[in-house]
């Protein structure tokens, strides 16, 4: 995803000049009491002290932008605090969530729904269940039941339809995704079976453990890479078309942070 654009000139100085708490609050569009609350919750690093005055820099502005983006994604302040703390200490996501590393934390349990339950979640599917099945959004199980392999994908489709997107267009997106993933799965299966598995199989029974450990890592890698590439592709399309509304929307949801090997958080330098 694209990084956050540089901040505009703040009241009371340029972007590189130290900011008082009032300057920081104006630049971030927040009340001073919110800045102080973030300090209390350890969401914001302390300012540099010069006598009795606390001075803030670009890192504090960037941290507030990151907090705002995470809030827009639905994170609570307590959740953001834990997430930032985990990043800064180098804790991995599975430890943070309390999930065993052998579990595929990104995998979903398929959902079995009656037709009535399915239509309650996405009413627009009435009359289009065969098309939804073709797109691999749902699968017929028996006369009155459907299996939804990805409840998240069903929720996404419902969200887009509620926002006004035609169901036919949404199902085209879903079908493109499932079709490309089928092709990718076959390619990866061939490479893993032909190149990785034979070497691992020769290592005294290492293959089962390798597959067990590798599955959640592969899922995480696919999700992260796809999210990054999709964001970049959308930004390119928006830029080429001069679509400022889409570019603004992408900027508003971009976290744009990276973590170094020591666990410190930095703003990413640009489009990945």
C-alpha cells in the first residue's frame, strides 16, 4: 500500500521544527487532551524535554497518523497499544494473538448455511445462487444447505453490494480471485511436490513437520503480498485515471509502517 504523504506545514513551524503539544494537536486535528490520553496509554512516545516544555517531532506526527489509520480499520486503542508494543518488542503475530504457531491463523472454518440464512446475509443472491456457485463464493451442499468456504469473502461481497456495487460485478471479482488462486495453487503444488518435498522427505521424516509449520506461514505470506500488490495496483490505476477520490481513499486506509530487525517501527518510504 502507498505510504502516507508528507505532512503539510504545521502552525507554529515547518514539518522538521519541534512542535509544542498545542502545535502537535493542531497538526493532527486532535484535542490536546487526546494527546495526553495517548501518553497515559503508552500509545505515543514521550516528548523531548527542554526545561519545562515538551517538544515533539515528525515521529510523533507519524505515530498519530498510524493510530488514526488503525482506528479506521476497527482497532480499539487498547488493541493498538498491544499491536504497537508487540511490533516494537519484535513479538510475532501468533504470539500476540495467543495462537499456536502450528495453527493456520488466517484459515477460516467453512460456514454451512441454509438458503434462508445465506440470503439473510446477502439478499441480492436470490435468483443468482447458481452464478454465486460458479464464482466459488458458495457451494451447494444438499437441497437446502450451502457451504461458504470463506465467510470473510461473503462478508466482503455483502459489503460491496450494500455500498451500491452490482452483484454481477462483485461476483466477477470473486470469480477472478478464485480462478487465479486455483491456477496459483496448481503452480505452487507442482513446485513444492517436485522440488521441495523430495529434499525434505530425505531428511529423516522432516516433511510432515515442514508442511505443518509452512502452511500458516504460506497463508500469511500470500495475504500480506496480495494486500500489498492490490494496494499498489489500485493506486497505479487511480493515478493513471486521475481518480483523486480513489487515491484519497487508499491514502486514508494505508498504515504505511515497517519494522526493522530490532523491532522498531518506521514509516515506509513509499510504494512497496
